[in-house]
């Protein structure tokens, strides 16, 4: 059984609105529901706000790493690779002020990619997933047209500061405008001041999400660090209420 294209569904999961829009001519019935069911399970597993989640229980020492699911161990392995790559600027055990385990800087992108694979396996080829401004797109919304991804203005909730066009890939943005100063530099224990927000574009939302978090925490050096990674590009927004500037970073050896 199939359903018509143009299906858009939004749910509140992981503390934000997650929307899935499928633009294929037909998609298997239940594919979008299966993707949302996975996202709900992942929220219960990885949430730092639910005391019964696997992450919370591991953080409190009620579980050992060997007791944890394969999914959580995969996320923590990836997080450790990124900690080394960023020289400690991305650290899931040091981003929170209380020092508790917080893989939020990588989990959302990782689970959205898992949900995307569910849609891929069902035959969807043209769709977008928007998880609180972190976006993964496949194909085209209309034949011959790219997806247009608006980047929220960091100081005006009603405004779009920049628009990107993609036919596939991921966009992730880190900043303080949605959750306040929830990102700190693990090496200085202070919230970064160089950027109002930092956006990363690349093939993987899991990595784009983590690179945006780490790059934002790094401050001025974050753009160049992100751009060292093949296929990824970073953009920063800086300024004040008088003017906000969209800045593309470069990297030179």
C-alpha cells in the first residue's frame, strides 16, 4: 500500500519540533510512522532529561558501558573520536556545567540519520527532515528544484538570515538563541562569545551537528577547524542588534 506525495508530519520529540516531509510520487504507507516511532524510542533512550533513560542511568553509574546498548556505545565511540579530533573542544562529559554525560551535541543528528535510513529502505528518495533547525534533505522537493533551507536569524525569531540550496546533505546550526548558553568551551568552562551562531553544511547530519557544536565552542577558530574536514563547510553569524553578518570561513595550511 502507498500514500500520495506531499506528506508532512510534525511531532514534539527530543525537546523540539521534528518534521518529516516526503515529496515522492508515492511512498509506502507506514514509512513515516516507522521513522517517528524510532525517533520516540531514541528520545527515551538518549534523553538527559528523563531519569530512566539509558544515558541518565549511565551518567549516574547505575549502568556500566558494557551494560549499555550497541546504539549508545556507537554514539559514545563517535563522540570520543570527535573529542580527539577537536582536541577536547567537543567533549560529551564536559559541555554541561554539572559535568554530567550529555551527548546531545551528536545524538540528534545521529538519530535523524537513522530515521532517514528507515525512509530510504522504504523507497523514499525526495524528502526533508527538520529537527529543530538541524536539517537533512534527500533529492528534490520538485523536479529540477533544490531544497531551500532557511537559517534563522540569531537575534530575531521571526526572521531568516540566510538561505542555502541543497539537493542532498545536512545542515546543522549551534547557537545560544534557542536554549540559552547551553554550550561552553570545555577547556575554559565559559560560553563562547565570538559567534551568535555557527552553521555547518555537509553529507552527514551526525557529523555536521557535532562539528557545529565544537566549532561554536572554539570561537573564532571554529570555522577553519570545520573546513578541514572533507565535504563540510562552516558559516558563522556575528554582530549585534544593529547588523548581523553571514561569514564563510576559509582554511589555509
